[in-house]
C-alpha cells in the first residue's frame, strides 16, 4: 500500500511525486506512454535532442521556479526568436519594431503607432463581439490579415469571427527593437534535454511505464491511500456529463543531410493555405556552436487537428460551454475523498512549463490535507 499513487509522469506529476517523496511518503508513478516526461519528452538522435511534441523553451520570471528546475538540470541560455512567414514575406515576432519596420517601413515608435492607429480607426470597430473584431480594434487590418487570422484559424479550427475575443485580449505589442519571444528574466533549454530533467526529478521514485490506470482502475485504487490524477478529468469519470473539447496536433519529423533548413528554431506559417502552423529545427535549441556545424539536421512540421478519442489532447477549449462542463466534473471530484486532479488535463487549463512547476508546488499543501 503506497501513500500516494501519481497517474502521469509529466512535469506536474513528477514534481508532485518528488515533493511527496522528500517529505517521507511512499510514492508510485504510473505512466500510460512508453516514456516519462509527457509532452516535454525529448529524444536524442545523433547528438540532437528532438522535441517530440513541439518546441519547449523554459521561461519564467519566478526565481523560486527557476532555482527549482536548475536543481535537476543544467540549462543553456537559448532565447526564442520566432520568424513569421506569410506567403514568403518574413516578419519577426512577437509584434515589435522589427515587425513594424519589415511590414510598414516604420523606423520609429511614433511612426508605427500612427500607422496602427490609422488602421484601427479605419476598421471602425465600436463594439467587440469576436476575435476578429478584437484583433482589428488592437492592431488594424494589415497585421491581422498577415500575422493573426490564418495562423489562428488553423490552430483553432474555426473562423476568427466564430472565436471568442478573450483569446487575444492582451495581444503583446512592443514599440522597441526586441524580438526575444519571451519577456521573462530566466530562459533556456536543458543542456541534456527535458527527458533528463524529468528523470532527475524522479530520481529513486518507482515508475511503471505502459500502464493504463483506467484499464484496471479498481485494482490501482486499492494500491494507494491517495490518488493524484493528471489525466483527463472527464475520462476518469467515464464522460458522465459529456466530453470536454480539445485541439490536437500531429507532428512529422524528418532528418536532412544539410547543415540548416531554416534561419531560426521556430518559423510560423501564418497564411491559411499552408496546412502546418510551424516548422521547428531542433539543433538550434542546443545553443551549441559545435552542433551547428553538424552536416545534418532534424525538422518537425506541426499540423493542428481536431481532437478525437485516441489522439493526444493538447489545448483545452476554454469557452463558456466547456468551462461550465468542467465545473461539473470539478464539483464531482470534490466529493471523492483522497482523490486530487492536477495538471493541464486534470484542471482543464493550459499551463506553460513554469506554471506547471509553480502549480505543483502550491498544490502540495492541499494534497497533504486530503
């Protein structure tokens, strides 16, 4: 009989497991996949760490979180500088003075602000009802058409007119020449990959891979005093109120016998016609000059798709319908003593990696009071 059974060996689950183990509790981790680390899993091939489930750059302004992950891995100083490709036109992202110079020829902040303000006025949005109107009221038609509309519609699988405005309510705009994608004080990628980071957090904790908790639910419930479940909350309760909606992704990774395929680690394709949203070139994440000279490289095409059972759940659809449905499951979960739901799927909320660690460290106190 274990004190705690953790279902899921992603970053949230293993952080919870480590904190419980450090407090002297017996812990077992179950993982349905054949590997640890969840969606931040990296696989090393020919000296290059492949981000199997999309690009992951750790970034945070929380010194406590940064110091926590650095206990378990050495991080490089990689900064994510993203390029947007709109039908062959190249723009630096996020929106900053480089973008405005490349798009409008505006070299000064006052000039860029004037151009954007004029387009916003021409859009004539008096009241915002959807994402398209929100974007037009913030940045005008040119930026919206070239950098927001197509990419968002591919990612979300719906027309921008049918998407809620809150998705881009706080669209970041910088009127300085700074194309560092993140503003956070601390940024980087583990030198030996994310799998090594997660492996080090797990340490001596017992892990069972290729083990589906739900296929033998009653057995596993009898193996521990407390259950921490990081899988989908609706699936745990056999979809008794209905299914929560998600968007999924498909990845196509290929190796090339050339030094480089593109000029940055991440290039977003923002037109609607290109079927993938971005191409990732993995060797850049290492931030290693020697690796840059290797005569081969790995790239990954990222295709958004509708979620169906059997696929991976990536992005919760936090609209009114789904949020209300999640509340029903959350209320049901509270009636189950010694059962706690956490992480992206358990809480039906998208988290960046630093938020995952922060959330886990906060949740420990609640878990210990179960």
